[in-house]
C-alpha cells in the first residue's frame, strides 16, 4: 500500500467526462471556463463531448482554472445521475445549474468514498432491503430496522452513529442551495451513502437522514407512494407510535417545546406526528400550527431548544486508518482523493505530522 502514488484506476488518457464533472462541481459554465482559459466555448464543448482532443496546454490551463490536480482529469471513474430518492425531491424553482453543481460535488465525494473504501472492509448487512408491502406498512419496516439495530425503546439518541454502526456512510456536504435537504445513494460495491445538506439545524438533519434511510431500505425503483412511505418510515423510526402516544395526552405549544429536546425532533415534526397518529383533531392541529407561526417558530424554533448536530465519524476513521495503519502522508492522501492538498484538508480532518505542518507553514509563508 505504502508508496503507491496515484490511484489504481488512473488511466493514461484524458477523460472528457472528468472535465465536465470538475467544471460543474465548481459551478462553472462552458462559456465561463472558455473565457477564463481563452478558448472558444465550441472548443470546450467539443473536448467535453470527446470530439476534440485536449492539448497539454489546455489541460494545464484547466488544472489552474478548476483547482483539481492534473490526474483528476485522467481518472476512469463513472459519473452517476440523480438517484431514486431524488425522483420526487426536486423543487421546481431550483435552477438546473445549482442542481448540476450539487450532483457533480456528490459524484466527487462518491469517488472519495470509493477510493477510501478500497482499503477498508465495511459490513452493510444491517441495512437490508425491505419491501413495505411484505411488512404491511413503512412503519413496520421502521420497527424492523429498530429491532435489527437493537435500538432501545424511545428516542434514537444518535441516528448518525446508528446508521454508521449499520455500515452506512454519512457525509455533511455543501449543497450550494437550501432547496435540497438530503440525497442518498446505494451504488453496487459501495456502502449506502447519505449526503446531508450541512446548512440545516440538527433536528432537520435527523429527520432527513431517517427519511433517506427509508428510501435506501424500501425503494429500489421510484413509485408514486414512495415519498409518503419515506416520511412514515422516518416518523416511526424517530417517534415510535407506541412510545410517543402517551406523551400526546395534552398537546400545546409548551408541551411540544418540552418534548423537543427529549425526542430530538422539531416542534413542527412532533405536531405533525400527533396529527398523523390521531392524537389531536385536524382542527387542533391547525390551531397549534397557527400558534407556532404567530410566535415565529415556523421560521425558526427557539434557539435554546436547538438539537445538537450529530457528527459523522466513520469516513473520518477510514481517512485516519490510511494515515496511521497504511502510512499515507497528507500529500499521498490528497493524491488518492484526486484533490489539491488544501482542499483535501478543508474536507477531511487529517492529522499532520510535525514535519508536514512545518513544511505547509513554510509553503504558505
Ligand atoms: Zn424522499
């Protein structure tokens, strides 16, 4: 392992798909990139379509303009389009450019996971594929997952670590938009991946992760009822009916505020749950919803009730394993992930040796 510079799947030919991926991940258009490097948009377009070769001079300009190391553009990696969970997620007002950028970045992160996982073994057996029709309901699937994972009754203390213990990878990402909360992917040969928008409060991250887990477990192909199923799954996973119902004896804004830190879900989600379980009438639900709104809690719930953000650690541990057990230096890790070292250091929590720190300081100074 040690000393293998550059990734195994590195090919000797320029890969036009990687150029498009790099460009989109930086939110750059063909015309913008063409302007930056002083060629025509038609030229870039033909290079990306594989109709025109990329000269060494152009490759070198592209490397400077897009901030990826040269071997990024020579990788032989697949690029995936939107997954099953996104079938109904797209909001109509989100621009294609923003979504393209997000998907490009998720593809880049997927490549990181694939490269890091090549040296690690992860058992994802505890994230099974279950059909809600076989179980009777998505709630029953959620209960099956709770029992597979040996979760104690009541609130899920740390959903992220529960998912990671089961062999899922959770990543907090800069989506470049607030319109998408989360995306999940289960690509053959890799563990299930859960990408969460890092610009969300902790309670919303948990609900999003539970929802995406529902998609991963229940949905191989899109079907009309899948959104509702994922919501029901997430609700039962985080707020199991049998255990939460007694807490809904008398639902008020005050009682919702009291329940939030215990269940670690938003007051709005608790209210919604009370309505779904029939613990309150439709009329009560509407009144309470208006009361939340009049106090400004629909925009932002009281900061003192903030649910702590759960920190994923699994991918981080695999990065550290490369350093500690496989002897990767910081630069070799950056090489493995096809990133410039600075960017790698901004994405992953990497421990630097004294010598590496000194060299970096000198380079920066
Ligand atoms: Zn969904």
